[in-house]
C-alpha cells in the first residue's frame, strides 16, 4: 500500500528524526582533510557516511520511516522498496531489527555485493528491469497485490527528514562550514540537508551533484536536456526521474546543481582511497569529483562533502584503481619495434630496469605486425612514478636504438 507523500519537510521534522534515530545509526565523523584541501585550494571537511553499518546514509531515512510507522501503532504486514542497493540495505537491515517482513525490488544489473548483502539482512530480493524506474513500477505492483507498505527511496517526507540528519550532524560538528556539496539522485539527501542548513546556517550554500549520464534533477531544475545514459559507476544516483516532493524542495532550497562525468568520479574514488584510506562507491565520490572538476567555484571556502556510501563491487574497484594509475602516469603502456634477434628482450628489459621502472606485462608479436619480417613488435606495461618518468623510460629506450612510444 502506498500513501501520497506529505507536502513539506520542516526543520522540526529533521529534529524529530534525529531523536528517533539516536543510538540506532552511527553519528559519523565530519573532519577536515588537509591534503585534499591543499589539492583543491580550499578547506575540505568529509562526512563519512560510508562508515554506517550498511555503508550508506540511506539507512537514516529508512529507519525514520519504519520507526514512524510503528510509532503510529499501525504495524504493517511488511514493507517493500525499490532500490539500486543502498536504500535496499537500509530498509532490509532495520526491518529485520524491528521484526518486519521486507521485500526489495532491484534492477537486474545491481552490483552483486549489494544484492547479496541485502539478502544477508533477511530481505526477499526480486531482480526486475534495467533501471530504477522499472524496478519501482514492479515494487508498486507487488505492494498492491500483497498489501505491503511501500517505502520510497527519496520521495517521502519521513525518508527526507531522516536523510536531513546528515546535515544536522555536519553543522553541529563544523559550524563554520559555508558550503555543503551533496550527491543527488532522486534528491532526498539534498532536500533534507538543505532543509537543515536553512535553519542552522541561512547563508550557507548547498550544491547538488549529479552524473552527466543521469541528470534528471539538473535538467528539471535548470530547464536543460541531457540524453539519458544506460549505465554509470555512480549507480547510487542513477535516477531517471526525480520525485515530486524532492523536485520542489531541491528547486527551493538547493542553491546550485553541478554535473560530473565518469572520469571525474573515478579520479575522486582513487584519491579518497589513496589519500584518506577510505573506500567509497561512485555516488559517494561525486561531491569530491565536483570540487576537483571546478576548484575555482569553491576556492577559499569551508566546504563539507558528503561521502554518501561505500558499497562498491570489488572488480569494479580494481578496474577503477588501474585506470587511475594510468591517468596518473603510474602505469604505462610502451610500444616499440626491434630486430628479432636473440637477447633483444633481455636488452629491452635491462634498459627499462636501469630507468627505474618495473615491468608488469610483456607482449611479443611477430605474426600480426606491420613491421618487416626480421623485426618484432614488443608492448610493455610498466609501473612508473609519474608521467615524467614515463617520458624518461621512452627516451632511454630510444637512446638504446629502439623505436619506442608511450600510449
């Protein structure tokens, strides 16, 4: 069963949510990252919502909704949600704690780590559709047929109020913040945080961040049109259509919206892992990606970033780390041609070693080469220090008589 969303969310609703959530979810740290601040040319404070038990802020809104249902005295037959993963885990975890049946409908290509963890919380998982919108429609149908209470991932006043407790905690921990940067999918987190900020720090700027591949809220608010993508590494904010309530709240209370691309997000994931030793998923890195993409917009400010979640597939993470090393010049591919004579590979590897690089892979190609029959193509994948070091390795190979090029 699904009721219409209430028409508004107030600061008092967020205070009530904070009281309901007290002792049930982690009050996560909000601390300065001096290194990231130096890189971006501003002061950066990180809110580590990836440290929640379900590794996402989403359990705040889910618990507030479930707690309010039980407090009203109407114990539901069960609850159902549609989610790409984090809302699913939040609903499943707290439904299990509260003794409620939970059914979760997830898009078919949701990362396995999120599907299995949701099942681990005792939820019945239904995989349906290619997108969140298709999963959402299926969940509504199941709710109607089985008499379950639908828990919307963002377009619900109680869910939004629960997410708003993130902003409450940030501004109480760091009252001098003058900018908050928040990932935006359906807009529940941004709506809640902006509502809290309007009361606690009226002059503070709230900036929402979407991925270019799923820019529905950005397009709705700004009147633009971006072609929808089919996939993104930030699947947690891959929402094709914003909610009615969140659309209005974001338009009224969020100061600006930005777009980031896949490369921006990948870079931010790697930087947070390497510099802060913290693991975030694509959506969780969106706020940092925005600051790194347009540092001039945030220069000289005290910026709070929400690291909204940390549920990322290990294989995807491995690929992102490797691609990040390539972008930084720490992993390079070098192609060269050489005479096909005994000892030529030993000579090549000796030159690379003398240049201080380490060889990861060697591909030795004769048959599919455009070179003369007496020559061989060699492709090296080498570990290097930076782009300048790559250039040095190539120069050393050229000086040794090899026709070498990076790329």
